[in-house]
């Protein structure tokens, strides 16, 4: 079911645009390009570059970003035992955003990195932020309790948000580019950005899925996890690092996209329950599918103009989360 939803979303993403391409034609083009089969005679040759060079890279990138954010959100919610936790809880996204905004503000383009200067600096700043949050937490409290980690993340996130606001206030002609990046987009990125994100996605996703048993144990509290043989501090750092890696990498290529990591794990949990061995893979698939469809809406709602994808996810995610929160609260009270 989840895999079918993911494949369907990818087909919809490739099919939809100023030129509508039927699913059968998409499959025919992919078969010709990937498996050397002859291109069906009824498919115009100029559809091939539209599918392979424009739409397919975009939907693949959207899927990877959505999957990364949903996985990170599920991990943060389980580890921190906080239903309101999302990929941005620890301030990693704010740190990554500082890196990106700094590159735009200063006009950096390093010789060896070229156009990849922005995402690479963004990822590095995100990981430095995580290291700073964990170091600060350990200085405050040796056992690194969940509450202290969350508070440290809020402190660093607030500081970096203020720093971003300062750069926006001082900027000139780069203002539009900075605001556009902060609102989130997967447009005009190409295969190179998917290639940049994929290794981080693979490492982060594999690490979290391998640690699904530990996340199940953390759901019962750190004392219970320790009782069943979990090295609490070590596993906590591993899971936080993997989730932060996914978040920083996703933010670096797409900008800030809200609510995916908050809403998708909640909805999956309602359907499949809290077992992280099931929850994590389903969050990956549904998170990717959700962002692909959100991107379709972003580029078709006011066509030919395009909305930032972060606006669409917030417009969809905020009411959905409000409904979930209201239902959960009423159930507790009733």
C-alpha cells in the first residue's frame, strides 16, 4: 500500500505540468531510457527530455527531501517522547539555514564546490550545530536528559533565527533570493542535488531503521531502555546524529519546509501503531509521497507562477495537525 502510494505520487509528479503526459507514456520513456527498449511510436521524442531532464529529477529530489524529513520527525518524536517534536526541534535546521543564508549574503562560490557551495556549507553548519547542542547539553547535565536536549535545541535555534533575521535586515538585492530559499523549493535543482542528498539520506535512513528496536525501548522511558540492555547515552547520540544528518541534508538542498516531519509520522502512527520497525519505513514512503504531491500543488495552483513548497506544506499540514491534536485531546478528556 505505502509503496504503491509512493510510486503513484512519483507518476503524478512526472505527469503533471503545463504539458500533461500520460502514465503509459512515462513508463514507455523510462523503459526506453533505462532498459534500452524501443520508444513507442505514439510518444513524441521531445517528451523524453521533459521527463528525464526536468520532471524526474524534481520529483526524485522532492521524494528524498520528504522522506528525510518524515524519518527525522518520527525519530525525534520517539527519542524525545514529545508529540510536538519535529526535524527542526534541535536547531539543526536553523544552523543549516544560517550556512545557506550566509553563502547568499556574502556571495560565496568556492572554486572546488562551485554551485554546491551553498548546500555543502549548509550541511556543515547543520552538523556543527548538532555538535554544539550535544556539547552544551553534556556540559549542563552529564546524563543528557531529553528535557535538557530540547531546551538546548531551543536556545541554539532562537540564536540562529535571530542571526538570520540580522542578515536579512542588512541585505540588499539578495533579499528576494534569501526569502525564496527560506520558503523552500525543489525547482531547478537537477540530478546533481539528488546525488548530493542521496548519500546522507542512505546513511541517516539506514542508521535509524537499524535502531528501530532502541527507539521502541526509548518509548517506555530511558530507565526501561537501560533495563533491556540499551546503552542509553550512546544510542541517543547515534539516533540524534542520524536524524540531524537527514534534516541538515534536506534543508541544504530545498530550504525550510515545515510540517512534513511533524504531521506525516503522526498520521502513519494512527494507522500502523507505534512500532518503529514499521513506523520508520512507512514514514519514509508516505513522507516522500506527501512532498511530491505538495510540489505538484505548488507548481499548478496558480500556474504558470509557482508557489514555494513550504507554503503548501504549511497550508496542508497546519489544519491536519490541528485536527489530529484536537482529536487526541478530546479522546483523553472523554
